[in-house]
C-alpha cells in the first residue's frame, strides 16, 4: 500500500516597507550618528522659530480691528479694510515710489561694486597690498549705523562740513545734502556702498579662491590679457555665487533698512525719505494703529515673496544657479 503525503504549498510572505517610514528612519539614524553637527544647527533653528515663525501667528490682526483689551482672537474681523485704506491713502504713492526708487538705485549701483572690487583685487599679486585694501574697505562695516549717520551730518554739513569745504574751495555753493530731498537717495546709497562694499566683497573673494591657477597659467600662455582672464575665467567661476546673492537681494527688494533711513530723515527731506518701513513704524508704534501697520507690513512682505519666486524662476529659465 502506497502512502501519499500531501504537501501544502505555502506562499512566501512579502514584507511591505513604507518608503516614507524608511526615509524617516534613515534621517533619524543620521541625526543620531552625527548629533554633534546637528547641535550646531539648534541655535539657528530656535532663532528662526521664535523670532520669525511664531510671530507669523500675529499676521491675522491685519484682517482684524485689533484691540489690545480683547486680544487677537476676540478682536472683530474687518477683512481687507486696512489694505483698502492704505491703497486709498494720499501717502501710498509717495511711500511706494520712495521705497522702489531707493531699492532700485541701491540694487543697480551697490550690488555690482563688490563684484568689481573682488575681481580687481584678485588680480593684484602683492599679498600685503591686498590685505591692506581688504582691511580698509571692510572696516566701515563694523561702525554702528548711528555713528555712520552722525558722521554724515558732520562731513556733509553746509556750514563746516568737509565735502562742502572742498566744494567751496572749487567755487561751488554749499549744498545741504541732508536737508534737500533731491540728495537724500544718493546720500543714502553711496554711504551704504562705502560702509558695506568691502564686507560684501569677501564672499566673492572666497569664491575666486577656488579658481585653479592652472587656468590662468594656460590663458597667459595663449596670450590672454588680464581683462580677458577676468571675463572668461574669474567671472564664470563666481557666477553661481552672484546669482544666489542676486536672488536674495531681489527677494529683499522692499526690505529697506529702517534704522538708517529713520535717522537720516527730517522735516526737510521727508518727501523723498518716507519709505514703507518708517511709515509702518510711525503708524503702528507711534500712533498705535496696530492692524493698519500690520496690513502695510504684510503688503510689503507679499511683494518681496513674489519677487523672490519670480527671480528664482528667471534664474532657472536662464539655466543659472537657483535657490530651489
């Protein structure tokens, strides 16, 4: 008698692995393995969380009639009333025009100067001279804005200012640079170049340090001049850095420095010096119109956000380095 053994076909079980869970586990594994490096990120993350992300909760008062007694949640909603009030204000065009003109003036003039300085300084062979120029040019960056404005009032004084003494020696009538509206934008931009050009130049010099000397040696052997080497070797090498900084500058196009403008502002030049930042300060803190000032500030932030996205997309279309 033959006994037949029945065999059961057991299908192998498949382990389903969630790709998201796998990536998350891999991330935590890297964080635990290199926790010392991630600890260096902690102060920066805390700073942006506490001072940049958590305050975004208060943006809703731009759409409310905020009353400090009732608080943010219980204050009544008014929709876009504050935005409409700002757009209908007689100061809207003046404030917007001044903000745009000063920032455009600054972008067109102040942005390329550090690039030019870095390219020229990189061609100088003397290390001692380069260090001396670097020290002289970026030293003003460490001077307080209050001190800078005080120096401007002294040097540009129509009575005994250094610049007006030179103009008087040349037979030119004294100019009240800090009081005439037509001179405010130039004074603001050129003083900013003097203060920050040397410091901004350091970034481009660091990028130029990665250029291989062999490229310059080969170009010299082919008879290339210094200008040709700058155009065809140095400039393409720092172009990614230039594009990233340009995108960031355009993204902060409407974010003009408040302190310097406010310190340079007076009753004589108010027509050309009133910008969105000073307007928000006066209406929000001095006049206690919190919702209205928040709406104006939110309008300014939205413009910056749109410009950042547009400039980043433009860089992508031009096949240049972009932020994202």
